[in-house]
């Protein structure tokens, strides 16, 4: 009989203990977050993450623009603006190979000189036209002239590379300067037509660059 009484007592007390345990749970659920609910703009900003870095190349910029839903007019305006900034020499819009004060100084040195290497592209077109002519004499003379001019261009490029490397090292003594890289960059710049150089020349032929 006592055993039955104990069971009845425990069963009677069970609902009371369950109610007591449910009260703190209800209070914990009903308690607020302790901070105001963030706005929609703030939540979207947190989801978007940090601002991505600027594009390194035009292809990367086009891919990023395609991902964003913009109109054709906006894309054309952005492309025109990037082109203008690149031609003006803005480091943010230049290719990695053209960025930095060292490369800007090399471009100024090359642009301030008159080089025979600037006739490389017209010479290539002239040789192509000469090879299309049926006269063998014209082809032979064009080949001889082209070979001679190319030899002169190579010699001029080597001399130009040494001069510019020496001046760059004197201008930037704390920068790691590689003679081969500087010489090749100078040769590529000098072999292009002046009006087709990117970015545009900031100095005129004959100007003094310090």
C-alpha cells in the first residue's frame, strides 16, 4: 500500500515539476535578441561581403560587367571611360606590365627619342606588298633592304636598352631593375608607331626627361 501511495504522490508532483521546467524555457524563447533588427540594406551589405578589387584586364572587366545586369549604353560608356583613362596613363586602368613610376619613366625616355624602330610596322607592310608583286627583282631588293633595316633596328634596340637601363637605375636606385626586362619593354615601346602607343606619349620628341 505504501508503494502505491508513493507512485501516486510522484505522479501528482510530475506535472508541477514539468510546468516549472517549461516556465524558464518559455521565458528564454520569449526573450528578445537584445538588439534591433537590422535593416534590409545592412543585411544585403553583410551578405555581399567585401568590395572586390578592380579588374586587372579588359576581359575581366567585361566578364564582371556581364555578371551585373546593366544596359548596353552603360557598358559602352564604361568602356569608353576605361579607354580614356588607359590612354591618359591612369595606373588603375593600365595593364600590370605598364603600371608604376618606373614604367612611366621608361615610356617618357622612349617617347622623347626619334628611333628607326618606329618604322618596323610600315616596313613589314612594305615587305608584304613587295612579296605579292610578280617581279623577282623587286622581291630581292625588298628582302635585302628589309634585312639591312632589321639589323640596324636590332643594334639600335640594344643600345637603347643599355642607355635606358642605366638611366632608370640612376633614377630609382632602390628599385630592383632587370636589364633584360627594361630593354625588352623599351624595344616594344619604340617599335610601335607613336600614334598607336598605349598609353599616349606625355612628351614630344626632343624633350628633356629628368
